[in-house]
């Protein structure tokens, strides 16, 4: 039995001596490269894997989502909506207006006319002028001014309202003919209710209506009713009813000024269609007039549209699709974050590497510059620069470029300090002595042997710095100092919430952007922690 066992052992030894192990042999010792070891440690960290998964989702959402989205970043959406729109303005004229019939009715004569009317005189003279100006009251608040029986002008509080929406004073040249075009032999003015102008016959009725070739085109009143825009089709009947409504309610004290309630509603029955038209009146104390409004259908921006099938996250305050803006905003925020970190790392590695390798006065000078940079208050500086760009009207594209350059320039001192400290500990080791003995140049020793040994720390610092850069950009954009409209970023999307009503009512405008910022920054920090533990397991807590 013992002989058989001895035979089997010798046989196995002979087989092992003569047999070559294959790559997939189970008895082969597996040796992982340093990179594979780091990756293995990283993917064992479940929290870091969660962070990486979130980052992948955010990148796909931002860069792929914008491509497949049916909308564009700068696309506006419109809708038809019933809105209370101003269609006319009504104002009572309380001042005398001048009607000139002769060049002798100068501004000086006009001023003296009003002065003497208020004093109750029927004639007056002006110093240095031999003429005697006679005043004749021809109607309520209507006075004519004549010299030697010739009417040179008139003053009146009534004005001419023309139905077709032209200015109330388009007929001011002929207003004298309307009010007092002729005089009797005794010099008193009488109203000539019919006159001709440019081949047309005009007539003024006793009620104050103005007829053109027999058709009513306007009326004489102390109220000025001015249609707005394309609503210049109000009839004389409408204006007269509006005037009566204003006078009756204002006199009775029923008018609620600067308010839109039941007492300020004016209903007009259109005689042609028989339909009732409802208007709302509001008194504007700033210019002492009544604003006439009416519900009209308008093609307007589709603002703050609630989430729907067409717009999954609704629309914002500019009528833009929120989901699409979030996608493009993610592009801007992520790209700015990466470029800022690359600028910080590039400057930090070069300056920190030179400082740590050469030491001496070079190190002293560079470190003092870094300390000066640390003392610069970055936030006030960014606010000043943002305000300056606003004042200069910098193009939004250039503004983003300047923002990245400024943030990168302000962030390099921290990287430089870290690189300097690492290189100071590495430059005295044996491999650097060997590199110097082989005659390698200074630049090759720094960037070929020293900097690669700092890369793990740079990766960790850069990854965690990405979250900080995104937060900084979001903060500046929220304050209106970063990325500007029409470009979107997560920060300036939240900036659209500019009052408490929008904040509490339209949650879909700001919560998704806030969640995107939160998840992205958290994911970068988780990945950074995972990489730090993977590169140096001794730091794992």
C-alpha cells in the first residue's frame, strides 16, 4: 500500500515537471495590474457605484436627451387665452382748448382770453395792442373771440370725438365752423350747423352729433373717448352710453376707483347684432382717466403650463418646455464644471510642480502668490465682474466663456498647494535620484516621473471639485451673474422663480432643477470618496 502511494506521488511530480500551465488553468496565480486593482476596489464600494450610476444617468439625460427631444432649447410655445385687455380710454376734459381761426389769435391772446373768461368779463385789451377783444358766450363752456366783428378764435371745453378712432383734434381747424362759424350783423356769434370741407358736407345736430354727407361720424362732448389699437370701431351710440354710464355712476359715488367689481361693469347692447358686450372700467388716478377693458382672445405665450402629455414637466415663465430646458441646462452646467476643473488642474499642476521641484526662492515666490490668491474675496469679485458684464451688454456666449476662465483662474491655488506638497515628498526618493543620474531633462523628470505619481490625488480632487464648480455656477446664475437667457443652466432655471407666488404655485419650474443639482453634486462627491478609498485603501474608514 505504501509502495502504491509513493508511486502516485512520483507520477504527479513528473507530470507537473513536464506540463506547461495554460492561461485558463485554475492553478495559475492571477496578478492584477494597478489600474485593475483600483477599479476592483472602486466597484466593491456600493455607495461609489451608486454615485457613478447617477452620473451616467445625468450625462445621458443632458447630452442624449437634448438630441432626442422634439423641442429645442430656445423654442417658445403659444396658446389662445381669454384676457382682460384695454380697448379704450375715457377722460373728461376740464380745461379750455383753443380753436384758431386767424393768425391774430396768438398764444398771448389765448392766455388772456381764458383769464378774462374766469373773471367774468366780456371784452379785454392787451398792453401794447390797440385791438379790443370781444368775448361772446355761445354755449356751455364755449366762447368766441372777435375783433371788429370778425371771429379770430374760440375756446371751449367740449372736444370733437371722431368715430373712426382718429385724434379728437383732427377737426380742430374746422371746430370754429362747427361752433361759431358766422356772426350776425350785430357782431354776436351764431352757430352755422352746416359747412363744407374738401367736397364733403358736414352738419352738427342740436344734440352735438357730427354728420358727414348725412352719416354720423362723431359727436361733440366734454369727454374724450379714445379707442386703442384695432378697436377703432366704436359707434357714437357706444361712446354716448359709456359717457352716460361714467357720469351717472361717478356722480352717485358708485364708481370703485382702481377696482374691478360688479359696479364698474358696463354692458352695451350692440344694436346691429343684439348681443350684449360686457366691459370693465377702472379709474386710473395717474392720468385721471377711465380705462375700458374687455375680455378678448389673444395668442399669447403659454406661461407656467402644468405638466401634460405635450410638456412632461410643464412650461416656464417664458413659455418654454421645462424638460428640454433641464436637458440643455445640464449640458451647460456639466460642461462649465469640467472646463473649470481642467483649467484649475492644468494651472495647478504646472505651477505646483515647478514650485515643489525647484524649491528655494522659486517656491517662496509662487507660494506667496498663492497666498495672495487665497486672500481675494471670490464672491464679491464675481459679483462685480457680473455687474460689469451686465453694464457692457456682453453677449451670453462670451459671458459663459468669461465665467469659465474666471472660475478656473480663481481655483488653481488649492491644486498647486496639493501638487507642491506631493512633489516635495517624491523628489527625494530613489527613483528620482536614478532619473537624475540617467541625465533626463528637468521637464521630463517633472512631467514624466513626478506628476504621474500625483495623478491619483488629482483625480480625486478634480472629481470632488466638479461638484463645487457646478454649485458655484448655479449660485452665480441664480443671482443673475452667470449664464444668461436664452441659454439654460440649472442655476438660471431656478432664478426664474422670482417671487413667492411662483415659488409656491408652480413647483415644476424649480424643483426638478434643484433635484438635478443635488443629485449631480452628491454623485460627484460619492465617486470622489470612492476613488480616494480605491487609490489608497489605508484611508478607508
